[in-house]
């Protein structure tokens, strides 16, 4: 950590800062310039709180030099991490598309969805049994029965399932159904207790970005999961809140290269919840993959007009097939594999 003293700081104030650093077991290096004094704290800087140091008299600024996140940081793990989901790889050179309806509705809808996912060449299926809705009066998902219905339909087509966990109280039902990938939604990104619980599991986690979360907050949320021992984390950019009202959220494409620089873990995008309209899905998907995303989480419904949730943004089976053709062409140019 670097502590910059202000111009008028006294010797006594400098010594007080040095005492604080030594108290925590770190060494200090004092550099006296013509303008001001800079103190370098050497050792495990996580033991020092910059805010606490900045409250001391004579201190202008205290800055961390290493990243506050460790396990998820590329700084400590330069090679791309590749996550194995029942034999389907994501990360590194491998792109995976995950598709399916917003919510689990009926056995017939799930069977049709699973068939359409398989027919498009997609290897992983999504669907929500527990839905986080803005209004308590909207459809909340069909719950645990939906997990069972989802698993049965997906199993018939040999597809691993991805579904959102809203509450730790549902975890037993998730484990009972052998959910293959647990999704943590945008509204739960900073539910630290939930993050801690999934950190204890040996199940890959998709961590969606909070709709108003900074990249640093998102990385720290992933660190919560990783700190528990579960390093199988996939970041999902799903659109953020801005001043724009034309579309549901703004897909932050810029976040893709930034995340790729900051973390070794896979990064995917959700073109459905970002644009909020089916007609935008193809453009946003192509942009995401071209920008280096390791995959997509995309909503598809066998009959979008009848979807119980997010009908506007679901593409149909034919559109999913076409999208896969477009993405296969882009992946080829990038020299990457898709949906293997
Ligand atoms: C979803 O994927 O169904 C969902 C609710 O997404 P988000 O958390 O991004 O809103
Ligand atoms: Mn949805």
C-alpha cells in the first residue's frame, strides 16, 4: 500500500502512520520528496484499511497496489480457466451457448424447449423454476416441481441444466435434482450469504452482474464464492442501468475485454435481458462473441407469444438455429470452438 502524506504533514504525523503500519506487522519505506512524503507499506496489505489510514492527520491518500480480489484475479493465475460442465468445456478456446425459456411452465413446454435446444446444436439448457419478479403479484415460477420437470425434459435430450437459485432455503431441492449449473441473478449478486453458501459447493456458478454494480463489486462478489473453495465461476454480463430508456438495459460490451484482463474465469453475456427484445438478440449476441465472450445465456421459447415470463425477448427455435449458424461462423474466424 502507498500512503501519500499531505504537503503540510509533520514528522509526528508521519511517525504515527509508521506506527500503525508496524502494529499490523508490515514494514515501511519512507521516501521524502521536495513536495511531500510517500510511505510504502510492505507486506500483506490486506491487513491495512485505506479508509482508516486516510482518517489519520496529515494523510492525503492511501492506495492499495495489489487487487483486493485474489483467487479470481488474472494477476495470480495468468492462464484462462476452463470449466467442465458434464464434459462440455467453457473458457479458454471453448465457447458454450446456453439456451432455453425464461421460466419453466409445463412438461410439454419444457420437452419442446429441450428438443429445440438440441436441434440447434446447443449443449446446455436454461430455465427458471424460481423467478425473481419486480412485482409480488407477477408469476413467481413454479418452484421445486419445476426443477423436477426441467431435469426430466433436459435428461431426455442429454442436456445439463442451468437454473437460478434465489434463496439458500431452496438449495436442498437444487442438490436433490442434481442441478448442473447454479445461476445467481442480477438481484442477488451482492447477497453475500447466498454467495458464501454456493462457495461451499462443487457445482459451477454463473454469477450475473448486478444491474448497477461496478466491475470491482462484481469481481469481489465472485471472490466471495471462490473464497469458500468453489472456483468454478462464470461471469455473466446481462446489461446495466443507464439513462437510456429505449431498451431494457445496456449490454456493457466494454466489460468483456475488461473482465478478460482482470480475471482468468470465463465471461458470457445475456443478450436477452440486456436488450429486452427478441429482435435485438442476434445483433447483441454477435457483438458479444466477437468481443471475446466465452458464451451466451439466451432465452428461447417454443412459442414466444405464449411465454409466461419475458415473452418479448424470447427467440423461437428457428431463430436459435439461425443464431447458431451466425455464431459458428464468428467462432471459426476467431479460431475458437463452439458448443462442443
Ligand atoms: C434470468 O436469467 O431469467 C434472469 C432473471 O436474469 P437477471 O437476473 O439477469 O434479471
Ligand atoms: Mn427472463
